[in-house]
C-alpha cells in the first residue's frame, strides 16, 4: 500500500478527548511531529477526524 506522512501543525490543547486519543493513535504526541503511515481506510478516517490539527506532507 501507499504510505503518507502526517504532521501535527496545531496544538492539541483545548481539543476534545476523542481527538487527543486519535492523535495518540496516529503516533502524534508533539507539535511538528511527523509520522509515516500506510494509507488504509482506518488511518484516512483518523486523519479526517483531526484534519484541523494535522497536514499531510508529500
């Protein structure tokens, strides 16, 4: 499968607990952290849930 890189660009402070847990599940624990994940429907759904906090890097 294809891989995508996800970068956290906004702080998790003030976000609801479910969005914080989604960031943890993606492996994003700090601001400006970048993780590489496979582009599965589950991962794409998690990215969609926190799309205001992250950006997909090429």
